[in-house]
C-alpha cells in the first residue's frame, strides 16, 4: 500500500501529490492522510475520478482517505458501472394524507406543495407508493389528485395499497395508480436506491 | 469587530453597521463619497495581468454601489530583497492601465517591504445620495441578473496546481480583469433595487447576505447560472479551494438544493470569486431588457438566474 502524509498542506497540494503517486506507481491501494475537511473532500473526489473505491476513516484530527482499485473477480466481465449521471431510483412512500404532525390544515397544504415539488427530482423519482391514510390522496375529490395524475403521466410508477383501500372502503374511488400489495412494496424498497418516508 | 464601539455620524449613509461593498458619506444633498479598499496576493503568474485584476477587483466595489470611481491610491507590499523590481513595475503598470480604462486617476499610494507580495487599491468615487444601491433592498418578484460566469476560484486552484491549459488561463485572466463598469453603467438605466459584486463568499454567500435581514427568499434556476465549463472538470478532480468548503459550511443551513443539482455544480455556486460579476436585483418586467442590453454591449454571459420570492423566508432554493 502506498501511503502519503499530506497533513499541513493546503489545497490543491494533497490532490497533486495523490495524482502524482497514482500516475507514477499505479498502487492497488493508496492511503492519503490529511488534516482538514476540504482536503478530505478533494482527495476523495480525485480518487473517485480515477475510478478508485474510496473509504474514509477519521483518526483523531486526521482523515485517512483510502483508495482501492476496484476488485473485479478474474474471468468475470467488469460490472457495468452506473454512470454518475444515470438516474437514481428514488421511492417515495406516503403513509398519511397530510405532511407532519400538529396542524392538519397546514399538513394538507404541505402535502400538496410536497407532491408538486417532487418533480424537481427529475428522472431520479422512480416510484410513489401510497399506504394507510395516504391512499386517500388518490381517490376522487382529493385536492392533490391532479398532481399525482401528472406524475403518472410523466411515467412515475404509482402504487396504491389495496389492503388500505379495502380498509377504508375506497377501492372503487381510486382515480390514479396501480393497486398493489405488500410484496410489491417490499420488492420496490429492495430495488430502490433510496426510500423516502413521508 | 465585536466588542469595539465605532463612532456614528448622520452623514454616513452606508457604514460599518451593515457590511456592504463600500462605505458612503454624504457631502451635500447631491453628492456622496464612496470609499473602498481591497488588496490581495497574486492569483496569476503574469505580473501585468495581476495588476489589472487587482485594480478591476478594487474598483468593482464602487460599481456595485451604483457609483462612479474617480481617484485611487496604490497599496503595495513587496519583497524587495528577493524579487526583481521589474516585477513590481509590471504590476503597477497593469493597475494603472486598468485605472485609465476606468477613467480613474492615480493620485498616490504607499508601499511596504513584506515577505509576501500584495497589491491593491484604495478607491474613491461619487454617487447621488438617493441612488445608492446596497445589498439590502430586494423586493418580492425581482429578477436576479448575474454578469460574469462563476468558477474562477476553482480554475485558479487548477492553475496553482499546474493543471490548467494556457487557453483557459488566458480566458479566465481576461474575465477577472474585465471591469464591472459597463454592467454598472447599463444597470443605471433600469429599475434596480439592490446590487453587489460576487467575490470571496461565492454566489450563495453573497446572496445569503442580501436576504439574511429581509423577509424574503430566493429561487435560483441552476441551469441558468453561467459557469466556466472547465470549472466543472476541475471540481470533479478535487481542485476545489478550501474557501468554497468554508462558504458552504457557513451558509449551508440557508440553502436547499434540488436533488438534480449535482454536488460539483453546488461547489461552483459556493466557489470564491476574484473580481466576479455584478449580482443585480431588478424589477421583473425590466429584467429581460436589462439582460438583452448587457449582452448586446459586450457582456455576453449576463443571465437571469432566479427571482426573489416571499416564501420561504431567508432561504435560497436551487432547482
């Protein structure tokens, strides 16, 4: 393992030393010791740009930034890496018809604003799942129905909990999304890169 | 400067009580004096261009207040024992050429011996007391116009690391040496409510100053914000100056990024700028005209980057 002590050095010196070591020696593992946040962030960013796997350990006031050449098993094609700009899969799970606790009137407004603003996630927004009281947002007369329908049109996968609709006796009033079950929801959670609970 | 009491004077129109680009002192009902001082260590290798950039940077504070600079004095710290005096001559010449371009007269200066080279100006200008543009007067609905692309701090870090090409060094040098005079002159014909210039705190740091005491928020459109394309590449390699991280740490709590705004682009919005552009808050209906005129008159990267909103207050949302 190659080790470089960059403590006491200001940006961009730690990145330049790391760059030189990587380009000259092609180490399988390189450890760079830095003593400030900016250098930690910059060195780890540089290592990532060189396709190294990065782990960071804090030791007292120092950071050990360790870059490892990706371990690809022999005979196996390199795993197609997800490019940085490929969409993430973000699943948003809505378990209530208002956002947060306290004032329900405010909570309803916030929920409307939240669902509208979700489109800012762009292509990263993957699935919208409604459970428990959340299913009431998907039925006829819901203030946010048109917003959810827009997400549906935009190709976001909308899932609505069937058990919940049945419980509230709303099965025939649902106006958007696919009725689903717990297995679908659990599978979706497993596939998602990130699950956000509301 | 906590713990020190400063005297007050009713003729001080802009003073220490609120951090603005320059101080303003009323002389008569029609004339107010603008004063500012700025100096720094070299950011480019070429002494002549360093002189130009330092002068453009110091003059910018007067332009950001809506004023016209008239006179200046040189501030010089120079390691006379180790460095050739010809270097200093080049720096002074660069500064002087920039002052001449700005219609500013050099009327004096002071130099000291110092281990580290520094150069800058003390600048005096004039403005009508009713036409002062501070950072504090944004109104809901105003559009925000930025006149120079961001990323000079990151590019300068790459220059320091010897990783920038001659071409990009030249482009960014010229950008930093460009006076904000024309932008300031043009904005004088539009209903502008507030203005500042983008320097060490980066775009978001300076924007945060503009709303921290106001019942206002800001909405920015990330894709509309002009940036130097190479800054994205350099930031991705980890060539981000420590100042950008400090700016982020200081103002992060006021800023909300949409998930679609890449971390690298976020760093560019916090990147400390040298001799950056003007950030202008102008009435909504005039913003398009202002940008069109700026572009037409040699400021091609001027753009509307966002707007002032009523809610959420004291927050900057970036979409």
